[in-house]
C-alpha cells in the first residue's frame, strides 16, 4: 500500500556490501554460523532431543521410581495408556477445553480491542488495565479463584452474589455434576490471557489504513456492523489466524489451573496433567508416562501436518 | 503518513520486546533453587525433607533440633503445598535427593532399594516402640523407618450444636447422615469430610467390615458392604448437608472453629487449637460402623523418618536419625506434644505424656488404642490413588459404586502383580 511504496523509494539501493569486505571469507561465515547457532543448537540437543530420545527408550521399559530401567516390556506401556481410559479421556477433556476457551478468548479480546481502540481519552490507562492480568501467575490466580471467588462456603464471592437472589450455595469445584468447574477454569484463563490478545488485535486495528473506512463510507457502508463485518474483520484476518493458533497452543499447554483447582478427581484432566500424575506425580511410572508422551507427540505431528496442508502454513510466499 | 508509520514501528518494537521479555521470563523460571545450603566447614552436610505441618512453631522446632546435631550441617526443606509425595518422589531420582525424609511406610520404596533398613539403630530400643508401629514398618524381618509420631484421625464435633439440634453422637453411618441433615442450617453445614472426601476412605472401608488387602495380599476392599457405604456417601454428598469447597481442608481445624460445620473429620494434631478456640464445646467420636457387626474405625496415620539408601552419606544419615529420633527423647516429646497433639510411638514417652492423660486428649488416645488401625505397608501409592479415584467416581461423580470398584480392582491388581508376582 501507500506506506510500503514510500518506504521502497527511500530505501537505499542494495549496494554491493559483501564485496566491500574481502577479509570475510567462507571460513569466517562458517565460524559465525556456529557462533550464533551453536549455543541454541546445543540447548536444543540437551533439553529437547536427548529427553525425547530418552523418553522413547523409557516407553518400552518398566520404569517405575527410576529413569534408568532394565526390564524391557515392549509395547505394554502403550497398551496400558490406550486401554485404561484415563489418557483417552484426557484427550477428550482437552478438546472440550479448546472448544470453549479458544472462541471465547478470541471474541472477548477482539471486543476489548475494539472498545479500547475507539476511546478518545485514557486509552493508555485502559490498555494497561486490561493487559495487567497477563503479568499474574496462573498459580496465584487459581488460588484466588479457588479460595475467595469460587469457594463453596456461603461467604465465597460467587455464592454471596447468588445468595442475594436466594440461590443455594454451590460447590463449584467439588461437585462435577453440573460441571461448574469449567466456569472456574475458563474464567480464570480468560481473565489472565484476554488482555494479551487484546494488545495483538489493537496493534492490528491501528494498522488498518483509515482510507479504507473513508472509501467505505463514501460507498455508502453504514458505520457499525456493516463496516466491521466487511472492512475491519477481513483486515484482521492474519492477526485472527495467529491469535487462534496461539490460543490453541496455550490451551494445549494448560496445566496450572487444572492442577491447582481440581484435586483428587478423575475428570477435568487434560493430557499434560494426566501425564504429570502418571509419570511425575505420586505414581512415578515413567514408562507409561513416556508412552503417553510419545502418543501425544505423534498426534501433535499429525495435527500440525494436516493444519499446514489445509491452512497453507509453511508454504513460501512464492506459492501464494 | 510517515509519522503514522513510525508510530507503527514503535508499537511493533514494543510488542516484540514484550514478547521477548515474556519468553525470557519463562526461561528464567526454570532456574534451579534447590534450597540446599552448602556443607559446613567439615564439608559434612545432610538434607532432610519435611511436609509443611500446619501448627505454629513446627518448622522452627525441626530446624532447632537439626542445629543441635554435631555430626553434620543439616539443611531442612519444608515442602509446602498438598503434593509432598510428588515432590519427594521426583527429588529422590535426582542428585539433589534428600538424605533423610519423612514419609509413610510403602513397599515400593523398599522394593526399589530406595530406603535403607534401620534394624541396627532400632533393635536396641525395639521394645520401647508401639508394636503396631514396628509391624507396619517391617518387611521380611527388616525394619525400614523410625516412627516419629502417630496421628489418629476421627470426628470432632461441637457439643452445643448437637444438643441444640437434639442429635446424639452417631453410632452408625446412617445416623451420621441423619445427624448431618438435622445439623444443617442456613449458616452451618452439618458435616465436613474434607474437600475431596478421600481422607476418610480407609475408615470407610474398615467401618464397613472390610480391609484394603487381606493377609495374602489380595483385594479385600471390594465388598457389597463397602459399595453400600459408598452409596450412602453419595447420598450425603448430593444432599447439601456437607461442607464442600471450604477454604481450608480437613486437616486444618478452621472449618469447625469458624463455625462452618458442626462435625468435622480431622486429626488429633488439631486438638490444641480446637480446644483453645472452643473450650469445652468439643467432643470426638470414631468413624461409625457402616455395616452390621462391624466396628467403628479410627485411622492411625503418622509420619516416620526414612534414610535414603542411595544418598551420598548413608551412615551419617543413619547416625542423625538415631541421634534425633532414637536418643533425643526430650526432642521427641517436644515434637509430639508441644505443637499439635500426636501420640508418641515410644512407650516410655507415651507413659510420661501428662498432656494426653486427661480430658479430651485422653479420649483421643482411647480411640487410638480401641479402634485405631495402622497403615498397611503393602498398600502402595498406586493403590492409594486407585482407592481415591473410587471416592471421586462413586461419590462425587455418581458412577455406580460396584463399577467404580471394578475400575480400581484393575489398577490395584496390576500393582499387586508387579509387587508380588
């Protein structure tokens, strides 16, 4: 658009910089390559690839209370994880969680961004206020939600408000039917993350050229819904896709609030929590836990590949 | 235009910086602070793990005892939070494993060679220990831990509230359910069994005339009586007479002291705080019988000291355990009686414990001896979890008890097969 053209014009012509420095030969750039990527690669190998390999090895062993086992059990751990129901149930829990949290956070952060964007004064103040919860830890927030807002006693905040309308005390977390625990889990995550995605949307909103709105107004588009639907939303498509992806990743990584809010349950355990209880928690079954992690890895790879196929991620600009 | 684009640039760079900071913050959080202090001048250092006791002064007391030990510089890790087991178990796999730790007797720790036998330090004073405490720590003739304290768990109740509602002390589980019903008012719930209700699971099984495992280490909890008791528990759970999602869990006296409930499942450790707050308005009774012909039940929990057999200095660790938990009787007495109330496992200390000789503490000790049952060392963590899941499924989720017990059977049998073949 206009901005880009201006920039292109002012940009200095691509000079032959490389030839101006003859001392930098191939060896120098190889050295620099390793200098810059080396530490990262080393970290990657030590903290990612070795653990993955170790985990793969553990998954074929009876490894309880040890990470250096010697009883080979073949695919028993995989069979155990896939047949005992808990792990498969955890995948279901994650799906439910993602279906609830992703669209709600998307809509709420977009809504907040639109409101803050329209503000004529105190914009910076509201932007900060909505962004601040992002700085709070999930554990701390979970404890506040559990002990003061959604505590089951009559003086818990939620129960106090319901009490004004004559509603009986509700055990938000103890009783899974009706599943009120989802309300607690979803609201805490919403509070914590909506502000961050709001900032992303806000940045995107400020990037929409005002000419588009002027043109739309001249063409007779009504301000409000029509403009939003046909100008704002399409212009936000790239950001929206990125936000949805980030939200999915965040939902998949959800652990703290489930771990802190729900204790001694057989429900509400997404895969990471389930694997924690299997491998690192009280059971200390590293074999079964690793098998679960491997199954999860295969699933994630499959989903990522499919996603790339359908949404065109990873394709270069040329193919577009 | 140019002003606007530079503005955009600013925002982007700020955003990028923010995200970079967030990523860096995530990495920084991984940094390790093991809380271990380095060894003293002699280089001899030990680390001990304790779960966080709720009573005031306990942490200071443990550190005070440790400081008095001349043989080594003992660092104490006071593990807060509800998942002491997880933290202990994962720490035991690492190079930063504690040399001594408190825990309950569990067979898998012994089978995997994690804890050292302590016969040589216990045998000279074996007769001075409560025989049940020796038995619950013995595998194949070897004793694997030194009991520090016995903690009987039973029901505490507000006498005035029961009187006002015209309720007698419940003698059966059904009477307990009725009492909870009658005691529930707008302000007060009738009964508090803990937030996730798993802390009464042994007592429930025992009071239904069953046991976790029988003498030949087969499942003994899966009976019709236990299923019936679970069904009654489910009824109580859905009745609205139970205190649920309380700010503090069953092990904390707050629920009873603050008047949130009329009856609460708790341990003897909380008795001093309750007595101080409620005076004479406090009574106790065991978990009532849940099947005809069955006895009431009291769960004698407690904590023991274990020595990490894979630690760097096993002999020194044993020396420390012997010094503190065998020799230093004044500290053992202080630990059992000065903060919360615990029944001393040493007969000689129990005999001289005047604080437990009269009034309500004496009643507690009577429940401990009359109805108390101890941990079964063959009942390991995976089985504990399986039985806790029965409570979650059958009581909180509403799954048919028989079906929930079947699910547990599979897990427990898998574990039993691994342990006993």
